[in-house]
């Protein structure tokens, strides 16, 4: 299996909006928080093509990841989504390793929905839970 990251472009937005809705729906429904319009609008408002990479598996667009650094030097991993048919094949771990292998002076943070299977991936890669409000779990990997 070949996994690559390509720069995103503005034309990727609607595909990413739908990917986010599909990927988050089970966890949001479990948490009683799914809103078909809100889940899509949040991606439209947050999309930064210059910071987003499209995950390509065997030549097919299969996911996304956004990495940004805030004013305090904290690296944030955001909008890390893999199509359901790609999940469980080691792609998420490979992408996360590639991001974490880029030298960075500060901590790396992210948030994940409470009870999401993705939390196990982050724990395996050295992230520890900072807080859990019953919906979002914030996690940090210290530098």
C-alpha cells in the first residue's frame, strides 16, 4: 500500500466537507450531537488549503490532515479524517508518524471526540489526555 500526502487546493473543499460528515457521524450520533448542516459548515469555515494535506492511498484521495502552529508555538493537528474504507489499515499511523517526524520546538496538540477509536491511535503515538468534557478530549504530545 502506497500512502502519500499532497497539498490541498480550494477545489477539495466540498469533498472534504462530505468526508468529515461521513467520518464524524457515528461518534456525533453516539454523543447526541450530530447536526448534518453544522458538521459540514464547520469544515467550510475552518478549511485552510495552505495548511491541509490530502491523504492519498494507492493513488486515490482517502483523507485529510491539517497542521498549524499557533502563536504560542504549539503545533495543532486538526481535520484528520480517513474514509471509512481506509481506516484500520495502518494509514492513520503512517500519516501521524510523518507529521510527528517533522522537527518542531513546541508541544503537539489535538482534540478527538470522546469515545472515538482514534483516541487509541493518538495514545499509541505518545499523546496524553489533558481534559475531557464529555464531548471533546484534548490531548498533548510533549516535545
